[in-house]
C-alpha cells in the first residue's frame, strides 16, 4: 500500500501515487478531447475526502474543480495556461494534505 495520502488518475487509466508540478503539467498536456479529457487528484481512504478535477472541453479550454468538504470549499476555475493550472493544483493539494 502506498504511503501517499492521494492518487492521480487520468481518464485513460493511468494512475500515479505521487504528485509534482512537473507530473501535473505533463498529464494536463496529455489531455485530449474526447478520449482522455480529464484527470483527478483525490485523497485516499475515508477521511478528508477532497479532490481536484482538471477537464479539457471540446473547445480546448481547461476547467479545474476544487472540492474539500472539510473546509466547505467548492469552486470551479475556467481557463488558464497549463503551467498556471499545474502550479495551482500542486499548491492546493499540498495545502489539503497538510490540513
């Protein structure tokens, strides 16, 4: 069993136990509509069920959904560069894991 408190999964079935800004950047860059149009970073286990979903729509735009019920946070951010999204997701996940 992994010691990481989260997992990254893409629609095409790839999954990773660790997170880095470079990995998130690479996975977002590999998104293709309609066959591999999203990736999810989510907590493991039954505690602190937070997640982030990065989606690529049919127009080639990204949308990021952040949800953390423990902090009563749910927001959706549309647009942004792959680099900015990768940074924001990495920082948000790091914050969610610490809490």
